[in-house]
C-alpha cells in the first residue's frame, strides 16, 4: 500500500485543494463537502458563515 503525501501536488503552479482540506477548514466531514459540491443530500446552514 502506498503512502499519501500530506501536501497535495501543485498544478499549474497552484496548490491542489482536496475535499478533506476544505472539510478540515470548515469543521465538517468530507461527506458534507461532497454533498455540497455535488448538490446532493441535505445540508443545513448550521455551521454558520464561512471564514477565510
């Protein structure tokens, strides 16, 4: 089994942002991020405003 790098490779000089990176920053699960990205499932606004 191969090991995953903690840092995603850069594409065109920009870092790759993975769903798990977004989930960690938002304090939600990867499944929740997937639901939002794909427009599936029921996701509430309970997490509050997004802070960057």
